[in-house]
C-alpha cells in the first residue's frame, strides 16, 4: 500500500532485498545474502517486477552471459561471434558450444 519503495523478497533466502531509491526497469539488483544472485528489474503492466538473472560463464572465453530465469533450453547465445546453446541441468544453466570446433 505505501509508497515506501518496492521490496523484493529473495526467493532463495526469503530476505528482503533493498532496491535502489529510484528503481528503474532494467536495473540489476543483487541479493546481499546470496552470493552472485542477481535480479533484473522489469516493468510489467505498469508495475515494477523482477526476474532472477543467472550468470553463466561462456566456456570459450571469460565472458559472463546473463540468462533470465525461465529462458528455454536450446536458446542460442552468441559470445565473441561463436554460437552457444543454453542447457539446463540440476537447477543451473550452462552454455555449450553449438558446433564442434573445426578439425
Ligand atoms: Zn538471497
């Protein structure tokens, strides 16, 4: 009810996560209790909501790819011009090189 700023409840630790004073859609917010757990703020139907963001390291470089929670397996990401396919196993996402390296 109040306009005290929206509170994001971390789905992992169930602790409230403070949002920036002027939270804008597109901003990234990290849970201070869960290392590496990040949320991206989104606007949906005029209200601010959020989605969990998974940070997936690219197997071919040190780059970290952001994957929104709920992204389907098989989605193709490009990193450094190389296509990688998204896989999901045991609760976490990973990237696998789409094509085998040339012999
Ligand atoms: Zn948390």
